[in-house]
C-alpha cells in the first residue's frame, strides 16, 4: 500500500472515498490505517490488503480490550515439547524404520507408498510451525484489540496497544457520532433545548418547599455521604438542584463540585444567588459556556470545559478539584440527559461509573440528576444499583 505523504488526506485516499466524502483525520495503527471521514469510518488493512467500512449510525460501541490468550501460550509449549521430543528421539533412533514396520504389520497395502523419513521431518516442522503460530498469537493478545462493534454485523477488530493514537481515534469517532446525531436531529428539537437553557426560571415557593422537605428527609436517613440519583420531571429539575444545595450547603455546611452540563455558569450563579445558596462552598466545572460564547472574564470558582463531549477533561478537573477542597465534600452532576446529547450511551455510563467510584474511594457524597426522558431510561436503570437511593420528583 503506497502512500504519498505530500498529498492532502482526502486526495491521498480518494480511491476509497465516495463523492462528497472528506477525511477528517487518519490514524496509522501499524497493520491497519483508519480513516475518519464525514460519512463513515474506513479500515484499510496493509497486509493482506482489505477494505472495511462502517457508517456512524451503525456503530454500537467502541472499546479496547486486552484479553491475554494463555491457552495459546500453553498450546505453543505443548507443540514445542512434542516437536522437540520427536526430533530428539529421531537423532538416536531411525523413526522412519519404526513407522515403516508399523505400516508393514498393520497396513501392508500402504507400505512402500509413503516416504516415511520425509513424513517425519514434515511432522516435526509442522509441530514447530504450530508452536510459533500459537506463540505469536499469544504475543498479539498481550497488546490487545481495538473493537468497533457494528449493528447486525461482525465487529471490526484491530490489533493494537492502547496508545494515545488509539485514544485520539476513539475520541474522534465518538465526536463525529455526536455531531451526526445533532445534524439529523429535527431543528425544532434543537431550538427547544436552547430555549430550555436560556429561559427564565420561575420557581413556585410552595413547590420548592415540598421538594426541599422530600430531599432533606431522604438525605437525613442515609448518613453523612450518600450518593443519590434524583430523577425529575423537566419542570422540577432546577427546583431539585436548589433544594439539594440549600440543604447540603446552607444547612450542613458542606463544600463540593458542581458539574454543569445543562446551564452556563452565569445562569447557575444567578439562580443560586436568588435562592440564597452560599456560593463560597462551590467550585463549578462548566461544560456549557464555551458553546454559548458567554465565558466571564473573571471566575475564581469555576473552570470551563470546551464542550460536554470532553469527558476525560471533566474527569481530570474533578480529580484536581477534589485535592483542593476541604472535607466533607460532594459532587453534583446536574443532568445525565444533557450529557447524552453530546456523548454515546456507553461513554456516559463509563464516565458516571468513574465519578461514582471516585466518590466511594474518597468517601464523599454525590448527587446525580436525570430528567425523566426516554433516552436516559437505560442509563438510569444501570446506575440505580450503584447509588444509595433513587429519588423521583
């Protein structure tokens, strides 16, 4: 496979592209080259040459697995031992005569047809080749495989170590899947979501008091550092956040991290200030302001992530901020539903599992909010056993 590095990627791989298709990025995986285009993912195997493609809507999941094939290693040793034993035996004894005698006694009609000496040499060589094959397969299993699972078709398996190049490829494909989902989503739905972010919050005092009492009662029965999964209707979502923070910050004097995927920092700041929440005890990880272009010039208690699809960056800042905060601490993730707009189900599950495990290790409380929407049902069911309690509001 000859590659002209001087040409632009789209021109370099033009023979594999359809009309109007452009290459976003390319990745050399050793034995394969992966092309991420605006329409699909293409896998080009160098030897033997092969072409496999998968459209973004057909990708079920992306994962890198390292499952060491110990059985292959054992097979390699067995074949090597048998081959060596026969080879060593043949140096002291003419096995061709022994084999010939067996055929002469039991299969006289076949005696004289086969060249027994050559067959023994071929058998020993075959055993050594099988040993080498199984050992090489064992070595390949150590580095692992990048697996692109496809709907109704066999997955694409690429032998490669979990390098930064592989991480970049996974991130590029997941980003493109998210972009495709946004592209095909009806314009009316997009407009509705934007309005939800920027609309004024009108909070009923009676309704807020009911929600506050419910959440306060639940938290009191669960000890000092419970992990709660709060499922809310859309109209109750912000009330649940205010009620929770009012109790754990104003009454329990806790401090912690607010991961915002639903609203920009300035909107949250205004809402919490209007409801008398002590902002000195909160550090914000804002994943929205960049996309809205509303980043404040000065925000000492906030960090700004470029977009909500940067889950690794969110996790990294969460770790850094936990070191800075004085115990007791908590982590609040304000919307699983919004996180699913920008990421795949699988990546959101992995991210939330990471956050919950971090809470357990650090012995801190957690609040994960999810609006009662169909797309979030599956991940909510997965998280219920991991949390101390689910509260439905």
